[in-house]
C-alpha cells in the first residue's frame, strides 16, 4: 500500500534567477533541472532578481520558473508539472529531510521584491484532499531577508513530504522557485494506549507542540480556558506529566509535582483510562466566567448530569485548572 503524502506548497511572489548574456549571445544558468533563457531586453531585469534560499545547514537547491514577464507567460506549463516531479522524487526517496521547525531564509541581496505571498498546498496520497493555508513569514526592516518556519502536523502519520513554491513578484514580472523535502513523521510505538491524535484542533495542536518544545508558559497568554483544559488532557494521554502539572493553578492544596507524578503513574490501567475519557469530555463544555479571574467549564459525562471543572487566572495572567484530587 502506498504511503500517504501531504505536500505543502508555499507561494511568494518573485522573478527569475541567474540568466546572463555573454559575447552578444544568450546563455542560461540554473540551480535546477529547469533551464530558462533570457533575451537581450530581459537580461538586466532578470539578473536583478537573483536570490538565495538556505537554512543553517547551507543552500537549498530549487527549480526556477519564469511564470510571467512583461505580461507574457513563459514556462507556465513546466511549472504546473513541478508538483508531479517532486512527488516522483519523494516516491523514489530522492528528497532531503529537513528538521521540524527549521527556519528557511530567502535572501534578496539588495533587490527588494514588489510583493510576497505565501500559501501552503497540502496533498494526500489519493490526491483528493487538497487544501490551502497561509504561511506566516517575517521580513527584516529593509525587506532583504524573508524567513519562514518549516513545520507540519507531527500527529499526522500519513504526512511524508512538503513542497514549497516561492513566488515572488517584481515590478514587471513574476518568478516561482520550487523546492521540496521529505519528513520523518512516524510515531514510535511505546505501549501507551492513551497517546492519541485528533483530539486537539490543528490550531490547538500547534500551541501544544510549541509549548511542549519550549516550556515557556507565556506562550499560553490569552489562550481560552477550554483550550487549556484540552492541552492538559493531551499531556496526560502522552504521559507528559510535567507539562500537565504546569497547567495547574497556584493552589496551596495541590500536591508537589513529584507527588502528582507518582500518583498518576500509580493509577490502575482501568482507572487511568476512565480518568482520561472523563477529562476529554471538557472539549464539548462551555466556559462560564464568574469574574475576570475565575470561572468554570460546565460539561456532561452523562446526559442531564452536568459536571464542572474550576478554572482560575493565575498571577501570570494565564488560565489554569484548579487542582482536583486524582482518584
């Protein structure tokens, strides 16, 4: 059975790289399999659009396409075939792997592009689940550099490859720089029956993954109480007990972290499963604020039998769970 693939496509707006003319004749340079020729009139315009794409480990090779110059489409058809080309390379294991959350930099030297747009295009194996999403980018003050982060949903075990299309728009033309990576997104089996995917939304998962990596509590500022409760549940399911404990409020009645971890690790398998399943029900609850710093999530385990989970806003301004003894 074929592995499923998600291809992420990032689109900026830019123009051509590396065409030069020598001795009155047209010659071409390319960082890829695609070769593009320049005319006498286009030579200067195309040269000023040279860019570099790289990570901390060095330059990234790419395929480049003039999509349109001075209102005339050039190798649009070749660009439209690039996605299939990258899929074939992925199937043949010819793509490099890039670390999760690696920063990718576009260097425009002294040539500032007119406009930059970034979007992702995800493609599953059956090619029927395509969708697009925006990508957040960061420019330096002069627009010389543009950075973005290589990330993906680690909980999607069918995700295997990402394609980036960088489309840069200058005053008189548009060029696309395409490159791709494979990813290692297989979850290691660990005898943990509560390690599940799909409980958090995609936005919640990004928050959780970032906090799990950095453990910076300030990342949770302005996060809604129900989301905080869901992050707690996800941490329990993944047995990230230190993380789960950090989501409890400053409560004199709560145990120490060591006591908490010892208690939850010592739960009988059946009791722990019931604890997790009960806690997961908060996702369908409703937060009711009692004041600016206190409230509760009302939810149901059994129809017409409401439950409540107390939430308080700590001194750091972050909503957290009020400790409830684990039984």
